[in-house]
C-alpha cells in the first residue's frame, strides 16, 4: 500500500512490528499506537524538547522524527528508565529537589540529562545548562532542575 511502511523497532526493551504512515512521527507512534504518553507533545515543531527520547542512545525530538526512519532502532522513553518501582537516579533527584511542577517538560528534561550523563558522567553546571538548552520549562525557573542534575553528576564524580 503506498505511503505505508512496515518497521520493526524496540521500545524500552520490547520489540514491535508496526505499519506506519509516511508522515507519522515517532511522537505520534509512541503516544497513540503504543500508549506511551510520558512523551509529551508541546510545540510539535522542534523547539520545546517535551517530546525528547533516545534513539539508539542519541537524544532526538520525536515530533520531528519520522516513524518510518527509525526502522531497526532502539528507543528509550521516560517509561523505560525506572527499574520496576525503583526510579532512575535522575528521576529520583528531580523528585527530591522539587524539580517538577506541572511535569510537562519533565520527561524530555530527564532524557536530556540521561543523554548528557551518558557522555559526560560528571558534567559541569555549564554542560548541564547547555544540555537542557533545548528543553523549555514554563514553571520551575530551571534552578531546581539544574540542581537535580548536578547532584547526580557530582555523585558520579566521587570515586
Ligand atoms: S513537541 Fe517536539 S520539540 Fe516541542
Ligand atoms: S515543570 Fe511545568 S513546564 Fe517544566
């Protein structure tokens, strides 16, 4: 059928085979087809970072990523970070530092931080600021978010 692509992908460790439309985005696929609504759609245009996910470990705005182009990829969404009831250290730190208010930016923010600390485990404050520069938060003023990420980076710095 024209305009339909068959893809296989792994999302949070679970394999899926799906038929996707030519214009269907990864954000739509995750939210509407797989019910992974932790990934948020804010601007739907690549400027707010609410839809950020990891595609083969690389941070991507899923609203700008065509589902047909992630054939064979491994995707990590916010739902894939916790280990059962145990939150990922960054999620835990966001909670403990009060870095979440309405929560709309939080999944993308946390995934940006995950991508940063995978590259640079003991990231500096300026690296943290740079890493979340594509994530817009309308509530917190960023201070507590930066503190939350910094706390995890500093913990990783210790031998
Ligand atoms: S919803 Fe994707 S960047 Fe804003
Ligand atoms: S906590 Fe509301 S947008 Fe960031």
